[in-house]
C-alpha cells in the first residue's frame, strides 16, 4: 500500500492538531519534525512518537526518506521554505497564505509544474461538513443561480490573546491575509473564480500593545492595513461584498451568506473567529417558499430559517478539535491516484491574487482585474477517504 512520509516544518501550537489528525490515516506517516531549536523539536517528536527531530528546516528538507513537507512556519517564510522543498523534490502542503507576495506564489507554482510535484495549501475548512453542505445545496439548485454573497469578520485583533502576535501586523499579515483566506477560499469553493475586485482600506492604529502573556505591555509597530472593505465580481457575474477588520469591537453581522435566485444560505455564528474558520457548525436556509413579508405595522422579514442537516464528515465546531490537515490527506490520495487535489496551490494562488488585488485596488483607487484562474474543486465524497475521487 502507498504511504507517504511527512516532515513537519514549524512546531508551534497549530502543529499538534495537524500531527494528531495525520496519524489517523494510513496513507501518510509523520516521520520527522524540525524547529530552530533542537531541544524543542525533540520534545515535540517525543510527544507524538515521531522518529526524527531536526534543528533546521534544511536538514529535514534534505532527508531522502521524506516525501511531503508540511510547512507550518510563519507566513513571511512560507515561500522560501516551500521553494527549497520543491527544489529538493518534495511535495508540499503549506499553511495559508501560499506566499506573502504574488511573485513568490508564481515561483512556487512554476517550480512545482516544472518538477511534476504537488503543492497544496490551507485553509482546508471548505472541505468540512458545513461548507460541503452549502456546496451540496448550491449544486442541487436549492437556492437557484448565485446572485451574490457577503462575508464579514470584524474583531479587535490578536494582541489580546495571542502570545506572539507581531506577525499579524507585518507584511503578509493583517486581517485580509490572516483571516481573509478562510472567507475568500470558502467563496471560491462555492462560487468559482473571481474576475475583478475593488476595495478601500485603512490603518486605524499605528501601534498595538500586547495584552497577553508572556509579553504583556510590548508594543508592535503596525505595518499593514487593518480595516478593509471591498467587493468581488465572480466569473459567473455573482457579486460579493465583505469587511475584514482588526479595528472593530466585535460585530453581529452574519459571517457568510450566499444569495441565490431561489433562496439564501446563511452562516451566522456569534464568535468572529468562527464562520468559515471552522469545519462544522449550523447551516441555515431560507427559500422563496419560506420567505414572507409583514405588511403591518412595519415591513420586517419574518423569521423562519431552516437548519439544514449535515451528513458530510468533518463537522467539528471547536478550534481545539478540528480536521486541519484533511487537505493534505486529500493531496496524498491525489498524488497516488494522479488526480487534482482539492485544496490546490492553484486555488490558493488565485485567492492570494484576489487579496493582493484588493490591497492594490485600495492603494490605487481603481478596480483590479484578476489574471489567474483555477478549477473549482469537486465536492468531497461523504464517505471520504473510502471513496477519494
């Protein structure tokens, strides 16, 4: 049976759930991990019964027994390490974003194509039970043709809870490149490619004070825009509007809505860090048959959303327990079966171009026309991985 050896670059907190999940599948084996601190790498290896621990990324990448690199490093070095891994003949699955710049993203895709290697990228939450249920409703025509969508995530940044929040406010960070990929990828997976976009943006605070331990009181110089509002026009003419913000003291806007000619799909979580960030959660539906409008005394829509049963797998509703890594598992099966992976580098690059295009639009005050394209991923089978096609 085919089994791919996985080497993990970057062993912060997020690595635990990845490693735990990968261990559930026979098609991969977590064989090594690396950190800039060998003692830390050995501790992580002992925690998860991993055979090899390395003190540098380069040592792991050069290991001839490693087939796939799982890149969980900070966004600023995603491209550098992914390119090194590809040059060494390894397939790569990376945390989002694919790269900090469009230029680096293109280098990654070009090199992977040249060497015949796979590159996959988070977020893979669109493969979760919630968004796959949304996809099923769309594909079955339940809400008709897609007219538009909205996506909102607004809270007051990461310095109140993250132990080292600096990178969120440096190039490659900000709400659009940090949280935005979950929302943009969700829309791409449900609606398809974007053809143009526009945005406005601002940097409300030039400095941020860390409130969390162990660095409480440290000051971060903010180098990116932290409140972005914009619009997307998809290739099928659907229009989406969004807000991505680290400058709001919370919000009660729905996290994601899809509008069709026959109905609306709504993801309406309370926590701004939920929504498409989670694999699971409720899906609300209202069709034209369920829609009624009061005439007296005020014109207010009557409630009556239907909660849609979720029969797809990977339906966790917790940030601590989730299916991170299912995109890598799907990529491993895709390598074996010589098919296209779902959480593809091409979709991640398109998402990156959309986000970079939005920032460019905000800076230049004009529409940005998206040049890249991708094939909308096919739905995940309900019995995955027994049926991987």
